[in-house]
């Protein structure tokens, strides 16, 4: 069965600094997708970034980028120039083709002014 | 486009009752998935519907059921509520095999 592991329950970053959230996953599939979702106190799950496994190029969305290491089954999220609004729970998720999302336990990110 | 909507947003029930939650996907999305979020178990997949057919099902008891209508709106039903069913229930819609877009959730409290 596929699993997703986020080893950092909590992280803290100074405003304007850079932080990296870790995620590893386990799968025997070759065709799959990886995602980072953000859940602020409002509880609304917001898609931050996605990565297709067949793409070697790391995905980037403005201040958010990933480091996708397929062989190592690692998918970390880097947030640059952190802002107060980035404070939230961040969930790493895996989805095989036409499958459901499998989530990690989440990392709570705090941003210090 | 309007986002995923879920109703009601908050619900309080007592043990033994049943409840129905509703989800309207983003226009044009034919896939609707349901997830349960609790502090202890995290986010767990309940089921997915595509074109009115259940395509995937998670590991939940038969008390949890769902359906999808021809306009892609979906409902989930929980019968004989237990205290452990208290959770945030999230609905997500998808245009295909890639990302899922979530609604604001329904907070269910079972007393």
C-alpha cells in the first residue's frame, strides 16, 4: 500500500526567510502525482503545487517550489520569502492515476514576524 | 468559476441519528471525492464518485454511504452515528486524474 510520511510535525520560520518541508512516500507505481496542500485555520484545503512523476523538472509556483527526487521517493516543499499568511498546516499527498489522495500527517508551519 | 460548495457547514447530532451532507462540485467536474479529517487519524479517503458511479471506496464501515446525481452533485450519508464520527468532512472535485479541489468542509459533532 502507498504511504506518505511527513517527519516534521512542526516547523518555524522567520518572516522573509526560506523554509523547507520534508515528505517521503512509498509506492511501486510508476505513474502518479504528488501534491502539497495548505490548510489554514479556516480549514479550507488549498492546492499549493503539484508534480507529475514522469516530469523530471521540479514544479514551481511563485514563492513555492519542490525538490522531487523520484529514486529516493522524496518530495520536499521550499517556501521562499516567507509571509505571515503562509502560516498553516501543510499536507503532502500522493495520488496514483485515477486513485484517491493519500495524505501525510501534516506539518504545522509557524511564521514569526 | 465558483468553487466547491458544501452544506451545511456545521452540524450537531446525537448518537444513533443519521446525517446527510451535500457537496456541489466545480462546474464541469464529474469526479467528487469525500474525505474525513480527525485529529487522531488525519485525512482519510471515504469514497469517490464519477458520472454517478462509485469508482473508489476507502476502508470505512457500511454506515457510510454516498451517491452522485446526474448534475454531479454528491451526498454522503452516515447512519447510526457514533461519537467517533465527529470530524471535518471534506468534499473535493476533480476535472480528471490530476489535482482535486476542496470545499470548505462540514464540521460534524456527535454528542
